[in-house]
C-alpha cells in the first residue's frame, strides 16, 4: 500500500501568523490605554493601530479563505485520483475474469 504524501498549503500557517499578530496588537493597544499616555509605544499605537489592525484582520480573513479554497481543491483532486484508480483497477480485474 502506498503512503500518502502530506498536502502542502502555505496559507494555513500564514493565517495563524496574521491571527497571532492581530491578537498581540490588540492586547498591546488595550495595555497602552492603561499606561502612560505620553509613552512612545502608546503614541505609536494610537497613531497607527487603525491601519495595523485592519491589515492584520484582512490578512487573517484573506489567507483563511485562500487556505480553505486550496484545501478543498486538493481534496477534490485526491478524490478524483482515487476514483480514477479504483475504476481502472476494476476494469483490469474484469478483463482478467473473462
């Protein structure tokens, strides 16, 4: 019996990466609200948190959808391959019975 090679899908790790960065940015923004308002990190986050969080959320959603689409396509291709090989082996066994 042949071993299956693992499917490679780079979009799943990218989804996890963007999600992790999104969570870290959100927590840092919340923590900066509790700290000194004139701290450099607080000023940076108040000036840039909007576009940073938008980019991270968009990346998480976009890469997540791409990961799902690629995974679905790979599963359908594997299913077609298995069905074709099953049909071919069935035809070959019918030929031997005759």
